[in-house]
């Protein structure tokens, strides 16, 4: 990214609120990407009823095919935003996301829906890092920690709105409207973005897209997810599953080897020489898996154990995510002064405590206020402490030229974790007759992943006075 080619640098006499106009235009599109994911968690049962012939493992690819492609495409998309202009890449991404959203709603089979989701993922991958780099470039360096946390809080707001909105829309109008809802807000972002955003100067160095690296990364993540979701499938032998898993591991090893020797790799491994960046990304992977498991677990429990209707389940999940936004805003302001480590470690421990609560307290009989709500509030506050802080900490020690690619790698890492989290949740809870005991392993994994996140974040140092991390 060219540090001097920013919206504010290009127009120093612009109105004082110009950066915030840029922020809201860019954030609306990022909001849609997060909203789309959380709404589909709530629509999983509706998809299962609509496509009755499909197994839970097959339907998991409506989530995972999107996430695998999104994760792999995020990284070159960050480079494309730097080299071809952030505004151009952002607008192309929004347009593609909207067209694919319409195609998703019109899909008449699981295979068509998965194919449309792949295209939607390409659009989401193009717009997300471009959105963040547009926001970062619009503000002076001393305000970036706050602004990036606010940008992350927008995603938290989508997580808060998504379950209840998705449940209501799916129940009233059907699952296609979980995709059609993207169209009016996305059209607004496209219109205002074309009119209001200034183009950044493209980088003189044009990076080619690393197709080999992308293919290896997709094969690695896709094969490992397939091996997990098909664990209980009668159509797969243990030998076949082992071969799929070995293929995924081998593809991962080949991806690392290729990245070390390629002239223009998908992931520049030199980024990970930065200790803070290395620890943040490992923590992002662990917490990304726990986060996606949490949302699916909530809906499986509400629907399968307590027998809540879909709209009621969506409303019941909402209070936790609603805490994400104010928590992220508070955390962003404090982290600009104190660094992110204490919030990351504290949030991880709080998330582990919420998972322990869900493991031990709620039973088969509904008691929402006393047995569910306390754990939900703890998990919401924990997510507000951790997820936006991970995004901000990832770029805090990178040079300006690596903002877009560095943030894209971090977000891709979270998505890869999410793929494995969805695969694990579907494997543990995707069968028809759920029992209370089925959730103990899920919450146990939550606790382990949260503690791993906290341990990794002990190595994060983003304090303003720190030098050379």
C-alpha cells in the first residue's frame, strides 16, 4: 500500500468529517459480509428442511465452500487493493458480492447454492481488505487503533443483528431472503462508494496472483474439513478418510514449501518474522474455530434441546453479540494507550469461563434467564475483547506498505479456523436426534481453544512505547 496515497492525503482541505464518511461507506460493505455469515448459521435448519435429500455434511459446504475460497482469496485481494487501487477493487468486490447473493437466493439445488456461494466468496474477499485499507488510510496513525477496533465492531454489530434478523427472515419469508437482504444495503454502498471514495495511487510494482499457492491452500483446508465432516458418514471408509486427511496435510506442507521458494508467494512468510504478528495469527486461528463452533452450538442447543422456534432462538442468541460493539469500542480506546495484550488474554479467559458455564449449568429444561443468559453475556463480552483486538494487533507492528496484505492474511487465518470449527460442530451435533450430553465435547473444545488463544496472546506486545517487536 502506498502510504501517501490516502483519501485524506489526496484532499487535505476536505471537510473534517470526510474520514468518517469514508469509514461508513467502507464499513457498510464489510458489515454485509459478517451479516451474511451469522444469518446463515440461523438458516442451517431451514436449508436442511428445504433440501431434505442432503446430509448435514453436504449442507456444511454451503458455509465451508464460501469460507475456504474467501480465506484463500483474501490474501491476493489485499495485494490487488494495493496494486490496482483500493476503490476499484472495493467496488468490483461489492458488485460481485451482490450478484452472487441474488444467485444464491435463486438456487434450486445444493450444488447450485454452493457454486453461487463460491462466487460470493470471491466478491467478499475483494471488498474486505480493500475496505479496511481504505479506512486505515483515511485516518492519521495515532487514531488507527481506535478506528480499526470500530471497523471490527461493525462486524460485531452484524454478528448481533444476524441471528435474530436471519431467524425472523428465514421463518417468515424463507431462506432465500437471507441472501436477498444483502441487495439494498449493498447497492447503497456501491452507489455512495462510486460517488464519494477517492482512488488511491496504484503501486508501481504489480504482483502476480499466486495460483499455485491458492490451489494448495484451498486443497489443504478443504480436504481437512471434508475429513472432519465425513467422519460419521457410512459412505466413507476409515482408509478413505485417512487418505483425505493426509492429502490435506501434504497440501499444507507443500504450500509452506512453495511459499518459501516462490518469487511472489500467496503468503509472504517474512511477515511471520514479526513476533507479535506470528502470535496474533496463531491466536486468530484458534479463536476463529471457537467462534464459529459457538454460533452453530447456540442454534443446535436452542432448537434441538430446548425446542425453541427459529425466531425465538434468534432473539435468545442476540444479547451476547450485542455486547460486542460497546466492548470493542471501549477496548479500542484503551488499547491505543495500553496495548492489546491484557484485553486479549482477559477476553480469552472470559470466553473459557463462558464455555465452562454452558458445559455445567444449562440442562434439558429451558431456563433462559438463569441458566443461559449469564453465559451468553460472558461470551459476548469476551468476543468484543478478543476479535477486534486481534484484527488491530495484527497490523499494529507492520509497515504501511503491508497493511492490506497483512490484514488479509490475518482475516484469512480466522476464516480457516472457522472452516474447521464448522466442520467440528457439524460432526458433533449434525445428527437428527440431539441429546444434552452431545454438547459437552463441544464446550470442552471451546475451553481448550480459548486457553490456547490466551497463551498465544501472552506474546503480543502492541504498547505504544514498545520498540522493535
